[in-house]
C-alpha cells in the first residue's frame, strides 16, 4: 500500500472540477445538462493569436526558452503594465509561468516558511488556501459578508494581522463574487499593509472583464510603497480566452521573481514555447476581441441578472466584473426541503439538470456560483429550469 506524503493528505480536490466531472458523467449518459460551472470564456482564442502561434512553430521556435519566459514576452507584459496600469517594471521583475495558478503556487513556495500566515478574504478562489497549505503556510480568513459587498474593511485587515503574517491576497475583480475594490478602498487597505509591513498578492486575472462605469485599479498603482510590496498576478486566460494555453505572470520585487524563476527552472523548465509566442501576440496585437468578449458578457449579465434575482429564496448582489453570479440561496434550499446548499446543488443537477458550483468550496456555504460564460440561450433556459425547480418544491 502506497503511503502518500502528509502534505497531500488533507488536500481537497477543486470543487469546481468535481461538479463539472459529475455533470459530464450525466451528459455522457445522454442527460440534457446545462452547465453553469465554467470558469472560462466560451469563445475560441482570437484568430490573430492562433495564427501567431502557428507561425512560430513553422519557423522552428519549438525549443526550450528561458525559465521565466521569453525576453520578447516579458517586454510585451512590461508594455501592457505601462499601457494599462501606468506601472514601470524591468525584465528582472517579471516571471512568466504556466497560468496564473502555477505562478501563484510558485510564489507561495518561495515566500512561505512553516507557520507563516497569509490572509485570505472569504469568499475566496478555491486554490488560494490549498496553495498556501502546500507551502506549509497557514491561511487566515477574513469574512467579507454580502452586507459589505463581499469586500474586506481596513479594520478587519488590521485585526487579522499577526507577527506571522506574510501577505494578504486581494482578488479584484473577484472570483466568485464579481466585486471590485474602488481606488479609495484599495488606498485604505494599502495603508494598513504599509503600517504593518506585509506583502500584497494582487490577483488581477479578471482585470479586463468589468462592467458599467466601474474602473479597475491595481493596488500597485497607488504609491511607490504599494508597488514595492505588491506582487501582481495576471495572465491571458480570461482576458484573451486562452485558458488552455496556460500562460500567466507575476510582476514584483526582483529577488522574489528570481527565486520563483529558479524554482521554475527545476520544476517546469519553461512555459510552453508556442503558448508564449501566442501570448506575445495577445499583448502586442489588436485588443478588439478582448473588448468584444467583454461586451458580450456584459449584455448576458444584463439579461440574466433580473431573472436570477426573481427566483424565490435567491438574494443576489449585482457583480461589477468577472463572469459569475453568487446568489445566497439558503432560503431557497430550506424552503425546498434540502438540509444544505450542497444538497440543493445536487438536486439542481439531478432533477433540474443544471450544474452550478456550491459556494462551500469558496468558504461561502449559503451561496452557489453561476457562471454566465455560456450562450444566452443556454443561460436563459438554465435559469428557467432553476426557477421552476424552486417553485415546484416550495
Ligand atoms: N485566479 C483566479 C481568481 C481565477 O479564477 C483563476 C482561474 O480560474 C486563476 C487565478 C488562474 O488562472 P490561469 O491559471 O488559467 O491563468
């Protein structure tokens, strides 16, 4: 019998992937399932990006690259950060990795000693706590309630910081809440981080998906001090519909970036070469498709939001970004006879044939996450099914 390492014995598999697997199983049996679990845009990668990748292969650019990414890709990222955030970085302050997920994993590996604390606001993206634990760190949670628009306050942050705190994670726009911190809110949080001298991990992967008159501010833009203590995490997955290409990056302190690059040199060698050429085009080429996709998500949100709001027992805050709705469905679950929202989600899958993600995986067990990164037709049908399911059992 193989005895696994202790570090993986408490690892919980991603809930997002688990429900998708179950939905796929039912689909394979011929059940007409509508999946609202997707964490990725439903569009193909823009044509100019695919072309650039193809061209690079034909030109023989199919070998290893530097561990932290091609100089030309680092340059493209530096230009993007200058163009969009007004931030100046040098190549030794950029590390390209295999998606933002693996970049974050690498970051926690080089940052944390056993017992070091990382503050994680609830609701959180599923991988943060597991990645911190895999680096022998300790996740410290702050509950950002619906009443506070799912955003932490400076006071909460201050109270959560101890001698062992290394960093706080800010994910704006947020998965799963879709909330965005305003410049003023970020200023207050940055001030606490300066006072207490902790790092800021700013996950900006949904930066390009924002709606209405909301603007996205990176906390690193606020001051020299904020920039110096922030590690920006971003990538092409959500902005350019490139989830499968696996390209993400970190921008921040050169010593940290060097350590991450050295670790990558022994763990991955380099991000896939072809994907790096694709990402160069993603950042340097036309951004028209990025805006087209954003508009499509916004118009889906407009259509779907009132319908979700109208489901009995659902309370939902209008998101400002990303492509998720996070309704609190505790009342609906109770009134339809389920003892937990997790069970309600099972019922939705097996009886209404709609797959959604239970909020328990995000630390918010009274909620469910609905992704609107799917066609309007499927979305409308799915929400109708959920509505009927709830009213028929109420
Ligand atoms: N950060 C957040 C908040 C996400 O939702 C995701 C993907 O779902 C990632 C990071 C990772 O993105 P990728 O590894 O595809 O770049």
